[in-house]
C-alpha cells in the first residue's frame, strides 16, 4: 500500500517538474523574442546614371578695368571740387582746383627771366657784329702796314729813306698785328657770351615750362571715362604729392571679375583649351544671377606659392554701371559634359579622413560599406567615379544607426 502511494507521489512530482520546465522554456523563448530589436528603417536612394553638364563656381570680386588714382602733383590749398561724387565723368573733365596764384606768379617770373635771357643773347650778338667789324678794320690796316714795311726794306738798302723810317714802318706793322689779334679775341668773347646767353635762354625756357606744368597741375582732371569715387579731402585742405589720392576714377564697362582656381584645375582647363571658350555667369551677393554673360580675359602671370592657386579674370558688360568695384560675386561656368556619370545624393557620402565611404543596401537588405572615388559635385548630388554600380541602393538617412552586415528596412529608393 505504501509502495503504491510512493509511486503515485513520484509520478505526480515528475508531471509537476515537466510542467514547470515547459513553462520556463516557453517564458524564456517569449522573453528572447520580446527583447530582439526590429531592423531599423533607413532612407535609401538609387544610384542613377546619366550625362551631366559639369559646372564650376568660384568666389570672386569685381574690379574696374582701369582704376585711376587722382593725386595732387603740387602742394597747395584745395580751392574747389567740380564733380559730383559717384557720378560718371569724362576724360579731361575738371574734378578739383588747387589755388593757382603761387604757380601763376612763378610762371610770370620764369617768363620774365626768359625775356631777360633773350635780351642778353641779342646784346651778345650785337657785340659779335661789332667785334667782327673791328677785326675787318684792323686786318685792313695791318695789310697796308705790311705793304709799307715791304716797300721800305729795298729803299732803306738803297739809302733812299732813313733807317728810322724803316723801323717806324716795322713797328706800325707789329702794332696793327696786335690790334688784329685783340679784335679776334673780342670776337671769341662775343661768341662765348652768345653761347652762355643761349644756355641761359634754354634754362629759362625750361623753368618757364616747369612753371606752366605746375600751374596746369592746379587743375586736377580725369584721365579716363569712368565713375568718380568719394573725395577723401575737403575744400580748404592742404594737399600735396606726398598725400593720399584725393579720389579714384574707375572704368567699369566692361568690369573685371577676379577669381581664383587651384593649380590643378587651371592646368586641366588650359590643357583642354577650355579657358578662352568659357561663358561666365555672375551670381551676385543677393543670390540673383546677373543677366549679361561674361567671357574669360586672362590668367595671372604666376601661381601663388602660398595657396597653390592662380587668379583668373573675366569681363562682364556693365552698360548701366550697376556693378561696382569691390562687389562680392560668384563666377560660374560650364566646363563640359560628364557622360554616363553615376550620381548619388551628397548626404549619402561620408568623408573619413580623406576616404569616401557609401553605405550600400545589398539585395538581402543588409548593409555593406563601400569605399568610393568621388568626383564633381552637381547640385545636391555627387558624381562617383569608382566603387558603385547603376541601380544600387545607398543609404541617405539613418547612417548613425547601422553597422556592416546589419539588417535594415530600406525606405524609398525606387
């Protein structure tokens, strides 16, 4: 009886243990199923392939074709301003006047000195004429005395005249020779006076010309057609050659747009003979596109060794003078067509210390990180040169919640 009871009790205990074990296993499976996270949602885009026009955009500033700094060439007080600041002025138009009175006095004085020098030359020339006349007279008298001496010599030998008469003739001839020499010396003196006088005339004429030039510098005129800037000095101020420019006149039609490109990009454009065919657009500071197209003008003579870039210059028509020097602008140009380009959104590309990675969703919806070679940016997309194929799906949003080999739930990309 006891044995039977023990068997019943053992069987009941076994059933209870089996039931407990089943319940525990069921609960463990349920807990495991409940704690496993679902595959995260990610936004994907499909790699597209198409022919893409390639554009470049560079930061630039505007500058005048010619920027003429108007400076005072003589020292004096500014007497008047004859133009409106910011207005268009023509070549030769009067901009400023400096007090001309000291320079007019200097010019008058120089003119008087020139007249005096000319009078001295005229006086020396008259002296030369007189000296040459005296030479002619002295030479005539000397020739007569020479003939007398020559005639007296045989007469004295024949004792037809006294020795004293011969000696007097000889002495008179010597005296007249001395007079000829003195008259010739006066001629040379007169010639030297004329030369000195003419040198004085040249110096006086140069002084007069300098005085006239300085007098002309009291009228500051525009050397070019263009826009005149703000005056940096006021009427009544003392100005001079050592001071800063009083204003600047700029030729702004056409206007220059200076922008810099990298040395590599410059070489690429130059080798393809693309530079001179570039049609330029100008994007202004407010985001609007300037309605007139520009053209490439020239490249600077050297590459900046500090930045590895070179300055290029484009020209834009500016008939209404809307554009002004110093304005900020972006210069844009199409440089060609990339045929069969693979495009992905820029936000799908991750730059990790110079290496570009893209998260690719494989057909089984698992993640694979693919290194790629990125090319040009086109709008909001990036051209991929290597590492992807057309039609592949890349993750554009949710990159921080995925890892290689993980399952994801892709959204979009169709």
